[in-house]
C-alpha cells in the first residue's frame, strides 16, 4: 500500500492509523505496562495532548529518560515511525478530525460506558449524545487569556496549566489582522481540522468581534454544501406549475438521457455528438432560466411603480 498510493494517488497523503499502530505493538507494550504501572497513562497523555512537534518530541524524550527505555525495541520502532502516525507532524493538512478510526471508536466507548445504555429510548439517547459531546469539548478546551505586544500578534496564555506534564506548552501565538479578516494560530488546528482552536476564539473574544469573518464560513458548513446535486432531499415539490408530476418528467428525461449516454460511449465520434448535445441543452436551459428571472424582475419593478403611483394619487 505504501508503494502503490504515491503512484496511483499522487496527491494523497498516506499516514498510519494510531489505533492500528498501538494494536500492532500491544504485546510488548503490555509487558512494559506491567513493569511500570504509570507508563500507560503517561504515554496516552503524550499521544493525545501535544499540538506541536516540539511538544511531542520533548515529552517523548522525557518519558524515555524517566523509565530508562532507550534500548527497548518497541519504543525505538514507535519513535522511528512517528512522522507517519503522530498528527503533530502534519497539522497543515486538512483532515476534518478524521485522521483514523480511533476517534469514532473511542467516542463509542465513552458514550456506552458513561452516558447511555441499551435500554434508553431514542430521545434519551439523542440528549445524552449531546451531553457527551459537550463534556468532551469542555474537557479539551482549556481556559485562556490574551496579551499582545504588537497590534496584529497576540500571545494566548493557558492559565489552567498542567503541572503533571512539564513539556506541555501553555502559550500560543495568534496572528490577527482585522483589516484583512485573517486569523492564524501556530497550533494549526484550523488548517488540520477546519475548526477554530480556542486560542483563536480567545482572540475573537478579546477583540469583541461581532461575527466570524466570512472567509472562514466555508461552503461545506452551510446548507448549500453540495452544489447542484442530482437529487435534493430538501426539494419537497411533487408537481410543476402546470400540475404535471415532477417524478414523471424526471423518469422520462432519465430514460432518454441513458439512451444517449449508452450510444455516445460506443465511439469517439458518437461521444462528441452526445457531449455537444448535452452542453447545448444545458446552455439553452440556462438561457431560459435567465429569461424567466429577468421577466420576474421586470414584473416586480412594474408592480412597485404601480404601487407608488397609487400611493401618490
């Protein structure tokens, strides 16, 4: 797979799933956990928390020193492959928080263990899922305050700092250019997940912004995420203005389109004829839409003028 993906999917970033990496090394890790009872919690915290490569590397080195694991093969192997499965090394790559199957698996575990049971009704389940998500967000988002020594650069401080993990960073720089509507944090959470980190949100609150800049309201977060879908589930119309069934017309058009497609695939000449016909039909339909829209605008304008004349009279 590692050789095939770059060849056939050159624009694809191939990384390893953390759950599978840890599962592959679970036997030697279990032996270490028995020798050092606190190691599992320490290792899990290091894998979950770091936002930057420097954080991860400092934490890993401190862990190796603390438990004297320099010559342990499993730790050597995990370190050697770190850039293939530790997300801190590719934060600039957008993954929508779906870097592996581990997130859904871990959420299922937490949900079943704490929030719901198999006997819960559907409305209780929905309520508890929301409670679970809210609880996770509150646990993940540390409190922060903001200071600045430059009009466009802010230093966000975590004042609820972790004393247990000395390697954890408690300050992150945020670039905030209000004139251009540009906000960037060095933790790269926006670039990696498409979600704002609490460092940027803290700057928003500090600047008392009335609204999130429009450039960050991406189409994928709106009801228009899919442009011109083949089937729009929000379209509840069943008949046209003249009373004809939409489903009837759709069936006829699909049938005729499939006939043209099947014939057009048989040769290059027929393909070009079919493609030209489709494009021509699409152009004529767009012109028809534009003409109808112009007529509606003209009718609306005439109605407004008539209304104004009546008011004047």
